[in-house]
C-alpha cells in the first residue's frame, strides 16, 4: 500500500512539475532579428463572434487589414504593434447582413471607414505568452482594449528563408462602449475578437 501511495505521489508531483514548467516557458525569439514586421496577407485572419438571441454564435471576419509589428527580441515587452482594419471588408455570411452591418445603425462605414488598434503596453504572462494593451478605436470611439497573445513560432520561413513570426491573439470587448449597443442584451453586448496571423520581416 505504501509503495502504491508513493508511486501515485511521485506521478502527481511529476505532472505538477511538467505543468509548472510549461507555464513559465517564454516565447523563443532567438531565431529571428529585432525590427519591423508586416502582415503576410495570405496567412492572416481576424474574426469576431457574439451570441444571437441565445440561439447561435455568429462568427464574422474582416478580409482587408494591416498589422505592423516593431519587435524587440531582447525585451519583447518593449515591442509595439499597430492594426488597421478596413471595415467595409467585413464578411458576414450574406450580402443583406453585410449591407446592414456597414450602415449607419452599426459600423457606419461612410463616416468611420477604419478600425484601429495602437498598443501602449506589453506584459509577459505566466504562461509564456503576452498581454498587449492599447487603444482601440471603433466608430469614432476610443477605448482601452487588451489582447492575450500566444507566439506560435519565430524562425526563418522554410520556403522563403526570411524571418517570420506566427501568433494567435484573443480578447473581449463590450460593443456598447463603442456606440454599437443596439439590441443588447438580446444580441450579446460581449464580443470575442480573435486573430491568427503570420508576420514577415521587412528587411
């Protein structure tokens, strides 16, 4: 019985140590240089999702956007990022809904053609990822917003041979903070935002 208990205790301790090690491992940027990185348009996705009447969770996206990353590999918390989205490029699943969501009741593309995000701070998370805080501007309203970022890889691209960085990011906002609170709470005020992108070195 004592042997069994010791084995169980040893196994659990090993699992705990492995998990702990995983939570503190920082992203490895040793394979790429510091400097400016821009979006690889062929591997770039921005999506946002909300709940509709408690019945479904529509996922919409934008087709046209830019991301500019100034990466500091020695101290990633000194890095900066700027995002600009062409709101008219929204993909909503139907032409009727796309026309509606870009109209004056919602995004009002005629008066507010862009969504922008400018980072103001980068912090390293306990899991080795990063929390990027900044100013998000939607429909003329600027509010603080944060993204939790996971670095998927940083290396020379196996085909082009050029430095690339791949990452996923996610955050949540209240659309009412940006003058988009129509029909809440029947359509959820909470909106989940996600990005999956590859960045390539400028030089």
